[in-house]
């Protein structure tokens, strides 16, 4: 069996040579382990960083890579991007949230109970107010959830089979499902399920597409699209006295090098990075620290099985490709060891399937060659589409190209801007490509992202993957089973079945590198994150004095 723990020295040398031609930083040490790879040490169980207490209050500046860009503006219920969830989450709150262990924790609901598999009864903390001073009501909760279900948005599908939503007293809301759906609470924990000020929306004094009014720790003072946000502390927030950052500026800076320079010179307090080389580049900078927060988000390869006459219609060919792709080498070489392989269920979530147990991981390169040789196709040549918006995708593509060459498959890499990439992969029926590389948000429950392997649910991938009854049944069963042991077994079967069909091949987690100005700012950062929200604990973070 192929050793998938470390990349072969020859593969490492070839890959670094290719990246050198592209002007990309990367390195491998003599034992084939990337120089920058190092374990993340937790400050406390479940947390990479814990805030150093301080009485200093004032302003802070955060830089992020991109802004919200939603079709419905600032309406959180239709938001699809992680940055939108994070930025809107400074203002809006949900009934429940997830803690550092991905357990469900109270938010606007002070408690909840589940009398049976189909019923959830939430006790609403009606002492909580919106930033305009009006107290939250059960009507706000009921109509917010009804509005989300009726929206037909991506997140409405994540709520599962909601049958009814009713206020059952002045402080309780009851939701009934038509079938058991374990991820329901996890779906309620993300910003699209936020409780909105329905009274103001209904009477026309608030347009949620252009304004934000919530119960969270901050209110919006100003916003310039793709440039900046200015937030001020919400004095109506229940823990307002504990908030140290009273004025928050979020600058939108797309260039990674510019964000690195800002942290190095100390002009910002907190920043995100996408390039794992940042861990090395900022090592010697004074008053800086960079940590890698593990996200449930992950990269994947799409394999178009619906293109007539393509070798990829043949499942054996697809599985051979899946077998030849070395997830660990991609983590080590393209992401400098700052990532880890995953299956369909994100490996950092409780109950996820074990990657090493996947059929493609158990098979050998020789097995893959035999499948190609017996497929009846000679000289298989495939295109691999890459979105230029994220440079690491090109590096991954080069690795996949080299790995598939080992089984006699030629890969031609084609790089396109995001709009062209999306049109060819997601808009065409069938998709106008052979292979493509992208990434999924992984969410907060292991069965949530599995829904995207059913094109009848996902919709966006109906142009390149087939619908399979056995896999669809496992997806439904995984979401319905509440017993942890039984559920883990179902998800393991689901991962293996999807692995064998090999139409969406999960690769490795997408790192989230966070830089801190240690002279001015002491944040709280979870070790793991499910919804891309690295500002989740901003209100608990502290400013530091001179």
C-alpha cells in the first residue's frame, strides 16, 4: 500500500520546482515535513487564544480579505458567504449558538427542550432588546423563522423539514418537523437563522436589505462597500458593560501582502490571511502572532460524470483518479502541513468519518493503474479548471496533475476568473469541464454538508454529478439518526459510498490564519470553527494599554 503519511522526496522536489517557476513560496525539509508545519498549542481546551484581562476601552481595527456581496444586500437570511455571516453576526443573534466543542449553547433562547424527535420548544429571553431599545418578542422569533423557511434560500434548506412554527406562550416558541432532523439546532446556530426585528420590517421603518438592526453587541455606524465597516458598541446589549472594543473598524483589503505589511507595522490589531507562508514570513516580526484556526471548510475536486463520451462517465476511471489523489501530500506541500485530510464529513467535527478508512485510501496506486488500463480508454486527457481568486488552488492543481500522471492520466490546467469558472462549472448543463477544484463551507454538524452530494437537494451541482438512491438514503439517514454510535456508522458508510462514486472528492481542510498585534489586542479564538466566524468572540476580546 502507498505510504500516504509523507510525500515522496522526488514528488516534493518536482512540486517545489514547479512552484519556483510560478514565483510561489513553499518548502520541504530533509524528512519531507514542511519547515513551517508545527502543532498549534491551545491556550485552553478548545481555544487557541484566550484574552488577557484589561480595563482598557476604545477602538480596534480589523482587516479582512473580502466584503459581503449578497444579492439581497444586508439581509442575513439569504447570505451565503462566510464573511457575510461573520460581519452580520456582529449585529444579529440567533436562538442558539455553538461552543468550542460544537455543542449547542443558549443565545436568544435561554433554554429548549425536545419532547419528541419532531418537536422543539424554545424559551425566549424576552428581557433582551434590539439596539433601538425594543424588547424581543415571540412574534419576532416566529416570523423570522417563517420568513427564512419561505425564502427558499440556501440556508432555508439547511433547516430541514420544518412543518410548523408557533408561539405557544408569551415566552415560548414551538417548532415541529415532519421528520427527524438532527442538524436542526446546528442550522439555527448560524447567522442566516438570526432573529430579525419583524415589527420594524412590517411597518416599513427598516429595510433589512440596506440596514441592520439586531440584538447583538454592535450596531453599524457606516459602511462603504468593499472598503470598510464602522461599528459601535450597542449600549442595549445585555453584556454591554463587558465590551472593551467600543469602536470597531473593519477594513476590506484584498491583497495578502498589504495585510501582512499592516500587521508588521502595527497599524492594525487583528487580521486574517489565506497564504500559509504567512506563518513563516511574519515569524520575526515584533509584536505579531499568527495562529491557524481549523475550519470545517474544505477543498474538493469536482469530477464531471455527466459529460457524454467522457472517460469520467466510467466509475472505475473516477475511482482510479480518487485513489491517485494523495490528500496528505496536498496538505503537506500546497498547505505547508497546516491542514489535514478530510472525507465528506469535515474531519474536525464530532462523529465525522475516518479518512484512513475510505476505499480510495485503502487502495494502492497499482490498483488505480489497473483500473485505468482495463477501462478501455487510451491516453486519457482531462482539463482541470481552477479559479484564480485563490492562489493555493493553482498549487493544488499542479499536485493533482502530477499525481494523476502516475496512473497515466494527462491533466491540462486551465485557470479562469471567478465568473468564468462559475459559469462553466455551475451554470452549464452539463458542466463544461472535466475536473475542477473548489471549496465548501463545512458547517457545524457532520451531516449538514453531506446534503450537497444529493444534486436533487443541492441544485448547483446537478450539471456534473449523478443522483444515487443508495447515497441519497444514507444522506437522509445520517441527518435523522440521533444515536451517536449509529449515526457515526451511517456517516462512515455515507463517506465510503460517496468515495466510490468519486464525483465530488474531498481533499483537505481550508486553513484560516489569524494575525494578532500582541501589543494592542488580546482576542479569544476557538481552535475549531464551523461557520467561518473568526470574530465570534470579539465582544469578549480585550484591548491592551501601552
